[in-house]
C-alpha cells in the first residue's frame, strides 16, 4: 500500500499519541507544523504583559498624565538651567523700582524690595523642586526599608515599629516644624529636608508594611520558600518588586505636598531664609503689599499652585494605572 503524502489536498493524518491516527484538515495540519515564534507561537507578540508594561501603556494614553508630565519636565528644566529663560539675577534689586508693575524685560513687575518678580519666580522653582525630590526620596527609602522589614519579619520588630509610627503620627507637621526648625541656624535647605523625612516616613512605612504582608502570602513566595530561598532573596527578588507599586503612588502624590510644606514653613519664617530664593519667602515678603503690589504675591503663588497640582495629578494618574482593580 502506498504511503500517504505529508499533506493531502483534502486533509492530513496525525498521530493521536495513543497508537492511532486522526484526520486533520489541511489548515489544521499547517497550524500544528507552524514554527513557534510567529503571531500564534511564543514570539514577542504573544508574550505575557506585566503590570508595569500595562501601566506604561495606560499612562501614555492618559491626557492627565501627559499634561502633568510636561509641566513637571518644564519645572525640572528651569530648575537645572534657569538662565535658559531668564538672564537676570534674583538678588539684584533696585529700591527705586519697588512695587512697580510690568515693564519691558520685567513682565511680572517688581516686589517690595525692587527685585524682579519674574527672575525670582524662575529661580524659586529650583529650591522647591529640589526640596520636594530630596524629601520624597528620603521618605520613600527610609519608610520602605523599615516598613518592609516589619511586614516581612513581623513579631517584636513589627510591634515596636507600629508604636513608633503612632508617636510620629500624633505630631502636627506645622507645629513640629515651628518647634524643630526654630532652633536651626543653618541657611541651607537640608534642615528642611531632614525635618520632612523625619515626620514623613511613617506614612510610607505603613503603606510598605501592608503591601509586603499581602505579597508574602502569595503562592509564588510560598513556593520559593519551600525551595529553600533565603529571607534576603525572598524579600528582594520576589516580594519587593510586587509590593513597591503602592509606595510609588503615595510618594508621587506626597512630593507635591512636600513642596507646599516647604513654602508654608518658609512663609512662617522657620524654613528657608533670605538670601535663599524660594516661593514661600517671596509670598511671605509680598503679603504686606498685597493692596499696592498684588502681582508680587500672585505670580509665586500661582507657580506654587501649578507645581503642586501637577504632581498631584501625576500621582493620581500613576495610581489609576497601577491599580489592578481598575482593569
């Protein structure tokens, strides 16, 4: 009897795996013979998507994220290179021009000391962004480490950390800043950053602790523990990458809060002090002249409001993209 060809015009024959054969249509047989790696195989088009790739895809389609990201990129740009959009010196003042309105080369007018409001507003972005970013990084790092260890090991470590965070939560932020920063004589921004880290880490710690407790109960963590993975490997390789999303969301939203807090402390006179250039300092200096020179107050206040709003909008967009319940 002649042997059948590989593919008949009307069908094909394939083994069933149990000693028999079955007839396949030509299209089905071709599907079985298709080399893996194509659209229906294990190629790049069929790779399973991760949480981060899905989040990035959603963020790119979110107009709120795109708008806030553009504003933040512009703020970062002028913070690094303020001379790109202004040629003035924020410390050059002329009392003869005090409280004057806009003039050629000075679109925002002059403040009560005769300083160019536009130049000081541009240079004030550097201080605010630097304080916000440094405080957020410090809070996220310290809170994530302490909260992650407490959630992973539990026991006495978790109980002690929980009581410490309760103590810090009981301290009013503004009142704590008035007490702690009033005795600091340094004119740099680092005491303000240190104060924000000191009172800000408990919130991130609580978030990280709860996220780690949830992640360590997953099956893949139990399987890795059964295979003999060390605690350090479990925490760094399996738990941390899957527990960091809530921390990123809270830290992004908190960044705008820290910028606002810096302005508040500078306004009250316990944050940054002259000759430092800060939106909070300018708002405080312009408050007595609000009737005669409202422009000196409105421009730094508007810049502060736009900056805080941009970071809060960015945090909201990141939260929506990383929340699996919204998918």
